[in-house]
C-alpha cells in the first residue's frame, strides 16, 4: 500500500491553523483543533460545447465514450454516415451498409459497437462495427424502430422497446427485449410497459430504460425500468415525462437523461434509486434517438433537432468546478444604488449610491482586506453605468441628487475623478459592471424612458452604435467593447442575454432566473457571472449564475440576498458590495472559482 509521503513527497505537516493555500489532496494536522484535515475542490455537473458533427442529423445511433465517441445513421435524408469523436472534433469514416434512421445502438466502444433496427422501411437489420468498417450480421427477431439499446461491445447487446409497425398503431408500441450474444438475437423478458422512443443505457446484465410514449395519441411517460440480466423491474419515474430523449450510463445504478419532445434542455441524473434534475443542456433538442454516448459522469450528446437537424455536440462532466461566496471586510458607508469596478476580488472601487436621501459622491477602494475612503466624485449620483479597475475606472449616466437622469461622465485615475464628455443620451439604471475600460467602454439600455440605446466610449467621446435587441433598464453586463455581454433587466423582469461582437448585439441563451437591479462581472462574452437582484415586484435574491459562452448554470448563492449593489472582477474572482436587503448594506462578499471545502478526518 502506498504511503502518504510516497504520493506527495513529504510527511503530514503540523500547522497551528489551517494553511492558506493547501494543494488538492494535501493532509495536515491542525494543532489548535487537534485534528487531521484535508481540502477538496467543489464541483458540479454541467454541459459544455464540443465540436460540431460534420453532418447535422437526428434519430442517429451512438456508442463509445465522451473522448472516443461513435455516431452513425440518422436523417434527413436517411443516412449511412459514420463519424468518430476524439474529444475535440468529429471525423468521417466508413459508412454503414444500410442507410437508416431511428436506429438502436449498444453503448459499446469506438472500436466495437452494434447498430440495429431502424427505418424506412422498418427493419431488423443488424450491423457490427470493428473500429474500421461495418459488417451485416444476423437480424433481430422483431423488426422495429425508435427502440433503445445497451451493451458493452459488438458481442454483447440488448435491444428493447420501439415501434414494430403493426396495425392498429397503438398495438405496435412494443416491450419486446432481445439479447445479442455476438452471433444471434434471443428474445428475453419484455419491458413491463411497451413504448417507443425511450432512452436506455447499460450492459447486457445491468441496464435501464426510461421515458417513451406508450401509444399514438397518448402523452409521454416518465416510467423507468431496471434490467438485472433476467427481467425488468419498475423503479422510480423521471421527474419529467418525455420521449425521443438521449441517455448515457454504464449500468442500472447510474444514468443521465437529456432532451425531450418538444425540444427541451432538461437533464436528469439517476443514482440507482431516483432521478434528480441537474443543469440544463446549452441547446434545447429533441429526436436525439440513441445519440447519447458515455457515462453519467462524462456523457456526450450529439445531433437531434430544435426545428431543424442539429450538428451541435455537448459534453457533460460532473467535475465542473463550482464557485462560492465568502464574507469579507465591509464598506465604511452602507448604501444602495452604488456602482463599482475592479479587476478581481482583491482590488475594486465603489462609488456613488444613496440611502434615500442623501445621494453620495463617496468613493472607496478595496485592497483585498478592507475598504478605504478616497476622493469623492465630482457629482454624487446613483444607478450609473461603470467599467474599469480600481486604478482606472469610468462612471457614466445615473441619477443626480435631484434624482434626474444625467449624461455626466467621469474618469478615475487611481487618485481623483475628472469630468469628461457626456453621454449623448442622459439616462440612469444602465446597470453595474458594464463592459470596458477608461479608454474603451460600452453603455447600453437604461431609463427613463426604457431604451435600447448603446453608446461606445473611445477615451474622448461617446458614439451611438447598434441598439440592443431588447430595450431594458437595471440590467447587468460584462466584457469589453469588442466582446461584451448584457443580461436581465426590466420591465417586466427579463432573462434575455445578448452578446456584443464589437459591432452588433445577438440574442443568446437566457438566464435561468429573470431579474433586474442586480450585478455581474466578467472579462468577455464567453465568461461572466450574474448574482443577486430582484426576481419579482418585491424582495431580493441571492442566486448566482455562471455563463460559459453558451449557457447559464446555477452556482452557490450569495450569503446575503440583495438588490442595487456594486460589483467588480471576473467570473472566477468577483466582489459584491453594498446594496439593500433591506436594510441598506455595507457588507461585502468575495467570489472564488474554483472553491474548496475543508474536511476533518475522523480517527475514531
């Protein structure tokens, strides 16, 4: 057995308190607490974007792993195309012998897999993949399509469910299960509930079937059945009934279900006992067929349909780092409707704000530990747009002490504020942490009235550029003048997200929680954070969401729910300060991604 010193190169060290930056896997002895401790990184399950298929299609078959995948068949039109995935991109290889869609597939590997059934016409044809080419082998006993499959390779597989084309249509939704031994198919015990369009995963002795549709004209079902090598047993249902979904998993104790009809991004994880909803896919899709590849912890979703056939590929990982908020030093003056800027959670600036009344011109600098008051703004105001760092920031628009929207712009040089050229359109509520620096900034939206106007700062003056697609105020933003992001806003509460490429705005995937009067952080349009805000007419929120360039995923909440606060930093290192809970707040929270948990090792 390996010893700790042999693995880490040193013995377990003693500390009077926990070390500041322990490495992953390090164990130490805390002399004060008189216990052994270790630290691990916090992770969650999430989807990320992979390389696109060469041929967009739906109702295809899939086998293999997330970094060594196989994808074959599909439509439209009926295809024999086969592609291999290497963890980054797809490569076309030898076609199947018979073009078809709605094909069943063993889980298999990239070098040993089985494809069976499909249409048109409804067929029992089976083909075996050896890593290079397809070979026709013995047919299934029951011709069908929209069936599910499981199996370790091209010598061991299971086919179950589907539609056999019999008339009337209702009678054709079958529960027939067949087992493949490398030479021929044998009928074994049927599913308890016949269905077409289910998902499946596992091996010949341990498989799972879930979802599907039991007959024409009836709704989708959530039924899940577990196979033990001999018979099927009904177990706990999916949370959301659906069909034509994707599935992945090694056996009947772990699985992932994703997609739906109509197209949806819903994802659920199976732990051997029950299903739990987890983070959604980036791309809502249906008609995935047997296009789910991999395991419950590392899956691949390819193809499908969202109104037209898809080439999009997504990779699921349960090892995605997750961040966390911690409470740090408070502002000297509690206030709301302030703004901020900063490069990280150790260096930020806070300015302006109100406690209704007065309206403040106060400026404070954060050094990673505490806030220090510095020179005031020239014009006290609230709800400005802001960008930059603790030593070079810009503040624009907002409401002055009379609560009138203004066009004033000021820049901060690390010591003092200087008035520069005004915005073209006076407004407030543009939202904190907008994109840019003191020489290149972007301001979008605002009120009154609610506008979609976007202006770009070049270090000297503002120029109107292309408008937002959705007019709004009290939104949040992140990024630069060539790669920006805005999200949320009002009114009513919005979840819309728009990406800026330096010229125009494009609508992308929405926030999970519609909200306004909140804040964000991030360096560009591929990486951003959204936190806090107001999701309804009253109350405040603590929810945090992370943008990965394609979709938002829920993260750990703020410790204190709040609205109307300032922010600075990036998606990995952010600061949240002030605002209103109620009451008016001075508290500050620091965001770290990844985050870590320290545990005590029991010696009992």
